[in-house]
């Protein structure tokens, strides 16, 4: 719970009990989705393609944590949200999945996945923060 794992260039994130999100290039994700679909055959399960329903942002840099913390109720400190963490939260009024990935050049690296209809809103909120620090 609350973690993600690499599957090639794709990332599988735990979102809730029995609820996972696979994100990555289609060429990497499609074989995994096919295997999971076959494995779940005959069970009560649903695999849904959300490709065109979500927007993905990468937020990395010295000010990334502060930019998120200014608009997100989570404690994103290193010891509370270390590399490998993933959770759902809010940025402003938008529901968002936040994942903490391997640091880039020693600075925090986050991925945000948000409903496509809220993408511009989230982008505007995040970019209002000091862009020179991101």
C-alpha cells in the first residue's frame, strides 16, 4: 500500500485495496495489461484504459516539494513521503495522484496524474509558484 513499482518503462502504483494505476508508454503497458486481463478472466475485475482521460505532469527541482506543499494538504517531507511513495490527494479543488520518484540531480521528482478536465487548473496553480526553483 502507498507504493509503486517499475514494470519496464511503465509504473504500477497502488491506489487503494484492489485498485492499481499503470502509467507509461503504450508499448510497455500493453503486454502487462494483456497478462493481467488473462489472469483475471473468470474473476470479478475490471481493467479500464484511462489514457485519454488523464493528464500527467512531472514536477522536479529544488522547489518542487514547496510548490506542491503550497496547494496540497499532505506532508511531503522526505521522511513522510520518501522515494517510492504514491497517494491520492488534492491540489486546490482537483483530485490528483502524486508519486515520488527517484530524485533528479539531487532534487525531488514528483509525478502528478489528474483528470484531463482539471489539467489546466492544476498546471496554473503549480506554475504560479516560483518557477525559478522548479
